[in-house]
């Protein structure tokens, strides 16, 4: 089964100074970490990414 984790980031944290436009560099950094923007709700950007479970080799 695929496990998903979520993260909420305030919209203001993803904008350039004085809230004039989105900072694409910040969005690209999140994308490189596997985060995908799924919604913007009440001033917060909601991101999700798949959780990759690493199997414990001793349990095989």
C-alpha cells in the first residue's frame, strides 16, 4: 500500500518579498524533495509526497 504524507506551507512563505509574486525557486526546491502542490486553502499551500519505506534487512 502506498503511504502519503502531507505538509502545509503558508502562501506568504512561497512568495518573493512584499508578496508580489510566487518564488519559483522555492517551489522547485519543494518539487525536488518530492512534494507536489495539491491545493491552496485559507492561505496555506497543501503539498503531498509518497513515503518510501525502507525494508529492514534483518526481517527478510
